[in-house]
C-alpha cells in the first residue's frame, strides 16, 4: 500500500470543510483540515517541506477571509496551491498553481486537480507576477 500524501485543506465553511476532508481521506491523501486562514498560513509556512499540496476553498462571497487568502497566495510558499473559488470573487488569482471556479465544482474536479498538482516537483519555483 502506498503512503498517503500529506495535504492541507482550508475552508471557512465548517460543513464544506468536513465533507471535503472526509472525501479526500478516502483517497491517497492525509488531510489536515483547518477552518482558520491564519492557522492555515502558519501550517503552510512551517510545514512546506512535509506538505505535498495546499487546497484553499473560498465558499462565501464577501468573506473577510478572502483578503487573507490573497495574502497567502502572494506569499513565498514552495508547495503547489489549488484554489477552489466557489464564491467567484477572488479574481485575479494569478499566484495559485491551479484555480477551479464556480459552485458546480465537484469532488471529481478537485481530485483531478490534486492528482496533477501532487505529481509536480516540490521545491522553490518562481511565481509569475503577471
């Protein structure tokens, strides 16, 4: 049996976080689910060597955590980041490695994106500012 890949999952929506974390744990992912964006940022900064990927789910339009998500995306993280923008108000999000938009984003979309991002080499990489 292959070891599970450690990922960090953030969402301010407690129910969405719980459901998504449960579904991801059924696949080859060791999920650390966090409801507070500041804790997510601290974990991503501290554990960037251990984490394979970070998943940020922005679920509610006008959520003040949206600004903190932007700051986290702009920081110098060395792990691939998947942004699931269900609210559609975080554009432009040029710093995320992959972005999924819309309320109709399914678990299949998230799993496919994670499979692509987890195959990437980890380590420092320049992020485009344009």
